[in-house]
C-alpha cells in the first residue's frame, strides 16, 4: 500500500485516499476541494493554515492509519 507523504498534492490524496480526506478536514485543512489542490502539497496547505511541523506529522500518521483500515 502506498504511504501518504507531505509531498503529495492535496488532489492526489483526495482521489487516492478517501478516508484521509476526512482526517484533513477534521485537522482544519479545508482546502482539499480548492482549485489549487491539484498543485498544492499537503505540506504547503498545512503551512498556509498555520499548522506546526508536529501537527502536520500527527495528521499524516492519522491519515495513513485510517487508510490501513
């Protein structure tokens, strides 16, 4: 199974990892449906929304855990 990383675009995550979208929304990253989501990485979105590196890493772990089932 592919792992979600901070370098993946938001659009890629939304299309490939449906459970991860819910985690992003819960974490305050609501730009998953924005037009720029196809070019913006999850890290770029997190920084733009004021998330710390620790918050980003926590969210990525939760997203990957959710996709494992």
